[in-house]
């Protein structure tokens, strides 16, 4: 795990690991200066509540292939009790950002804090033990296992707490209790999403990372998903949610970040972004207005 000082050194684009050697023997420096968002913190995170964030991602640079960065200095904060949304075009790096918050993509510079501790590049299983849950965009259930077995997988780090946690999950998703012996593969898309969220909730996380939970669902089921996310949030779970369904997402978010090409493009309170003409024209679309103007 990178320590805070290591992260800071890397972020400045210089190598200070060999400060005592002369130039001739000096180990190669990190060639690429990491991009930094030089704006003051309140401009990067407008509307951010006071106090220490639960999660604080600063200038993250990350990617899948060495030398090819997908995140180019992305920052995000999540405060206790918040729902924070990440929206942006396809390929902007939203899933990559979420994966980097969960130790699934290597962060090459910048740093990530959880409750004041540096967790940059900490493994996912360790993050689960520290109260972070993650629901990936795809392949997020074990289709051949029953609902109950999926929940057992979610609680494998705390098997003794299974019964108590399963009751908690069923209180949020009653259908999962009624269908507990049905295989996840035989469920509808909406039901499978419930299983995926339920599994992540089995460890009673304080932070839940959701990647497009409404994708592929009917408008009614999408609404139900957002209602459930709010319910989970009210039960004390702070949420980071990535969504294609940007308008619906921003309606339930405390704050939102628009990610574009791996960088923060816009950020602010959910309702402020919904009403920002630039955000609307670039990322949310003007279909409603166009249709109204045409008098249809
Ligand atoms: N496993 C991977 N290996 C290599 N490149 C990847 C991998 N996953 C994603 N990428 C690349 O990273 C970039 C960002 O992908 P990412 O999935 O983070 O975008 P996104 O904003 O979540 O898009 P979408 O809205 O379509 O889900 C894309 O160019 C993609 O091709
Ligand atoms: Mg994605």
C-alpha cells in the first residue's frame, strides 16, 4: 500500500527515493508528471459538507495498461450520510473510478483515504473488512447459486453473522427472503440487481459503491432501484453511484460529479447540476426542450 508521503511524492512527478545518491547513480525518475487539479478544494467539491470526508479520492491516476491512463487526476469526496453520483459519457472512466475506489484498478498516482486512513491500492477484501461494499456493473451475481447462497458469499468474512445480516437485507428487499431458494440465474434483471445489492449489504458496509444499478431495467424498475438506494442510504449507508440515467440519479444525489476523459468536468449539488445549462447541453441532453419548441 502506498503511504501518504509516497503518494504525495509520486503526485509531484519526482522520485525522491534515492536522495543521497549523486546524479550519475540516480535511479530513473517517474517520467510522467501526474496531472493535478490546481483549483482550490471548494471549487473541486462545491457544496461539500464541512468535516472529514468518509472517503476522499485526490488526483487519482489509474489505468489497465502501463502508460495508458484512463483516470487523469480524478477527485471525489463522500461525506457521512451522502449519496454522491458520478455521471458522464460512455468511456469517461466512471467504472474505472469506482473500481479504483475498491482496489480493483491500480492507482499509479494520487491517493485515496477512508475515514482519515490512506487506503490507496488496498486490496478489495481488506476494504470489505473496513466497511466498503461494491456492486459491479456486470456479472454481479453467482447465477448458479441460490439467493441465500449468494448472500452467504457476501458474508463469507463473517459467517457467524449470516442470520442477522440476512434479516437486515430482507428488511430492505423482502422479495429476496421469499425467494431465497431460487437460483439467481432464474431471476429477472431487476431481481438480480436486488441480489447484487443485497450481497454487498451483507457486510453492513458504511460505504456502498454502485455501478449502474438501473442499467437494463424498465422505467418503473429504475424508479424502484433509486427508491431502494435512498432507503439503503437512510439506513445509514453512504453511497457512491455511477449512472447512465443521469437525471434520475441527480434527483436523489446530495452531490454529483461529471467525469469526462478521466477528469472532473463539473461538480456540485445534484439539483444545481440538473439546472446547469452547460451540464444539460453537454451531458444530460435537451430532448424535452427541443420537442416542446417544435410544438409536438
Ligand atoms: N479491463 C480493461 N482493460 C483495458 N481497458 C479497459 C478495461 N476496462 C475499461 N477499459 C477502458 O477504459 C476506458 C473507460 O472505461 P470505463 O468502463 O471506466 O468507462 P465508463 O465511463 O464506465 O463507460 P460506460 O458508461 O460505457 O460504462 C474505456 O476506453 C475502456 O475501453
Ligand atoms: Mg461503466
